[in-house]
C-alpha cells in the first residue's frame, strides 16, 4: 500500500480556498484574546520584544490596517517615539513594574497622528505584555462626563435645600404683607405692600420651578423618541413661525424604550427653545436653523458605564454659540447667557435626562452648537 504524502503546513494552507486561507491566517493565537474585541479602547498583546501577537478591532480601526497586517509587526514602529515603548517592554521583561503609563502619539495610515495615553502591563503568561492605548480626547471626554455627573448631583442637593430654605420664610413675608395691607388706609402705602406680595409670588414661582423635577413622579411608559421630537418641533414652529427652519434628520430604526415621555419632551423643548432664542439675529435675517437629529450609538461609554446601544439625540443650531465665559457652567442653576434668562432650562433638562440614566453633552463654536442627549437603549 502506497504511503500517503504529507505536505508541509504552509503548502496545505496555500492549497486551501482563499476565504479559508484568510480565516486561518487572521485567527488569533489563542481564544483568550477574543474578548478584547468588545473593548472601545485600543489594545494589543505583544511579546517581550514588541512583536504583536494580537490586535483588537478598535486598534485595527485606529491604525487603518487589518489585523493580519498588524500581527507579527513591531508595535513600537506604530509610534512617533518608538523608544518609549521599547523601554517599557524592557522594564516588563525585568519585572520592574506591574503597570507603566505614559503619553505619546500613535501613527496612522490615512490620518494625522493620534495622541494616546499608553498603559503597559504584564499578563499571567511570562514574556507576554498587554498594551492599552486610550485616545486622550476620549480620556478628556470621560473626565468631563464624570464632572457633569458629580456637578449635577451637587446641583440637585443645593437646589433642593436652597429652595426649602427660601420657601418657608416667603410664606411668612407674604402673609405679613397681606395682614398689613388690610390695616392700611393710605393708597400709597398699600402699593408698597402689593409690591411685597408680587415679589413674594415671583420668588415662589421660581422656587416651584426649582423643586418641580423632585416633586413630579417619574411616569414610565413606552417612548418613541420621534414623537417627542415632533411635539417639540410643533411647539417651536408655532412660537417662531418665520425666519426659523426646524430640520428633521431621523433614524427611524431606533426602537422604543421605557421612559417618562413628558420629562423628555420638556428636556428637548428646553434645549430647542434656548437655541431658538439664541438665533434672534439669524431669525431676523431669515436663515435661522435648528436640526433635530437621531442616531443609534453602539458600544457607547458614558456615565462610567458601557452600553451596547444608546440613543443619540442632537439639537443643533447655527447661532452665535455658547459664550466662552459660561461654557463650563451652562448646566449650573441660574447661569444664563441671555439677558432675562432664568438659567434653569438646561439644569432641568440635564436632571430629566439623568433620571433616564443618560447625559447631555455640549459642543459649541460660533455658527454651530450641538447639544447631544445620550440615553441607554434596550
């Protein structure tokens, strides 16, 4: 019986169909690394000399190269300063640290270099090192989100306590003014007591608005975000019938989610109404524009949590932009960039969205202001 011929491994691969050949070559050296593809950060597993054993999907996208091209190459060659990673890998070989961090620039095939924060750490396998790259703009964004969340919580406690402290003496002031008015006969003096009563009522109205989000029950039901947008659009168009165009840019595939429809209408309306008021000159010129845009974000991280799907609702206007003097404080209570503004609209909007485990972000330059509402989807 003739002995079967055994081909070299490389020959067997070359004889395989192209699709199978690609799958074999692109396969990671171990299934331990598969979960790295779920991360939004850029991750590579490298040997002690810097040879890439595995690159996750996010790193592929950032470099503009396929995993097959990256695997086996020297990771340090992907940086503008390769000696930094070489030194870090040498330290890892010598067990000089458990984890090392530094900032540098990542070279990319079709884009400008990307500033990244690098974390180098050893794995449980000797001679194997994991390198995590966190884009610095992402790190800055996460820090900004954490500040927004902490700030909103502090604002909520401050508002609640301050409102109660104001409300109690207000009732006494108004009642005393009414009693005094009943005892007065002079018309001029009665006018003074009426001023006191009127101002007390105005302050009471302000306090009620401050306490509104904490008093009203959270009524949960199925929410179609486009019904919310259409309600807001109709209200804005009714108030500003000329000179303002409200553009719809919807992703109709967005599913319904559980939430408080009225709270979300109020949140979006507050933002859109602020935008319309900021567009005063543009509306007078006849070219004011607000865009209501909905999109689905995938593998989105905000509020210190990662979500598989999230609603992204943008309210974009072509107005003068948020003044630099208040950009970092626009969600603070009683902070307004408009004369006569109460400074409560954005504070309440942020509170309502956070009650849906979401967050509002703002990016603004003259001619383009984008308020983005992020809400987790099922």
